[in-house]
């Protein structure tokens, strides 16, 4: 029997993928960017855990490689090759070795210990691939030993702390975004556990939503939190803020779903559901158009609210291309 999709989940992913584009277009630093980065990528890991099911290894590897590894290599190469050719005078062995290192480490930021450049936004695809494998292994182990959920959380927190420690304390970045994946594993476990125990934003009381929103705002004030650049200055506050922000956006998504028959909300709901269902395609398109200097385009810089206008144009371009690809 076909699995029933949850519209609010697609709406939440639709909101998040649009904010990914906005976050990479507005000025840095800015309060808008800080708010967006406090939850936008964690949301995808949490919701990936929410929809995750334990699978036989053969099936998991096949589906994950098709959905994540293939796009990873295509996007990484599509971004790295033009960028490198535009900034290199000679294509030789060292050039190719540097490219191999970039692809192997799959880091969202410069790798100081080896001198490899960032792979671009495709780090997310590799981190999600590794996190899926780790979560599958852990959940099989947890079920086998019948580990209580609190103990599971402690184990996953310890693994997340280890991942943060590699980069934050020791300055060591693992290949395949391994250190980041150890952290995002915890986010996926949170989503998976929420689904298992039927914790849904649909049934949240108003005072719970208000409290979660207040916690999210408080955590944002502590400081920036960016997974891709391993900016874990305040990992506890950052993680709590990511969970709270994800919950609040998912709650907003349930409201949009409930009111989809009211006026323009019908069109908004359809648009966000489309963006959510095709968030992977939009992400890959945006990962390639990241090379365009949206913030410094001469004409846009002359306009008031240039960052907002550039964000709208960029979102429209990326979503339109995804729509054309979908219909092709």
C-alpha cells in the first residue's frame, strides 16, 4: 500500500528550502540570516528522521545512493569544475588531487588540516547519506538490546558531542563530512523518536507553541549556529534552538494546511507543498546557482531592500527551473 504523504511536512520543507535560498542571498551577517540559519538545515535532518524507517542494508544503500550520492557527485562536480577552471591557470596532477580531496571530505567549509576548499552546498547530501546509515545501524542495535528511549538519547548526544569535539576542540574534519554527520545523527534521531511516540505539531496546545517560540527566540540571541561551517560556539543553545525552530515552523505548516480552503491560502498551500515535494531538486539547482553573485549584482545593489528583492528573484528562478524539470 502506498505511503500517505503528510502535507504539513511538505509545507514545512517548502518553507525551509525557500529560506535556504533567502539565507544565502541576504547580507551576512544580518539578523534575518541568523534566524534562518538557526533552524533551516536542522529542519531537513529532523524531518528526514521523522520519515525514516529501518530498512535492510541492501535496500537502504540502494535508495540512499540513488537519492543522495548521485546528486552529491553531480552537484559537487557541476559546482567545482567551472569554479576551479575559472580560478586556475593550470590543470595538472595537483589540480586533480585537490578536486579529489574536496569531493572526499565533502566539507561545507575550508578544511584547514589538509588545505582543501569547501565542496559547496552539496555537503548536506553527503551528511544526510552518512547520517541515514548511522541511524539505521543505531536503531537496529537499540531494538536488539531493547534500550530505553532516554538511554538512546544519551548515546546519540554522546555521539553528537564527539562529532562537535573533532572540529571545535581538535580542529579535525573527518572525510565524508563524518564529524558533521555524527552531530546530525542526533537531529535525525530526534525526528525519528518524535514520529515513533506520535509527537506531532498538529496536536500542540497554544501555550506549548508559545513557550517553544520563546525558547527559539532566546536561543537565537545567544549567537550564530551554522552546521555547514561548524560554527558550534554554543552547541547546547544552538541545538535547542534548532529543535524549537523546527517545531514552530512545523506548527505553522499545520495551520496553513488546515486553512488551505481560505482564499489565497489555497494557492500558498499548493505552492509550498510543491516546493516541499521537490525540495531536493530546488536544493540542487540552488547549489549550482550559488556561484552567481546575487548580493553584488550592480543593478540590484541600487534598489531599496536589495537583499529582499534578490531573494524573491532567486527563489522564483530556482522554483521555476524545478517546475520545468518536473514537467519535462
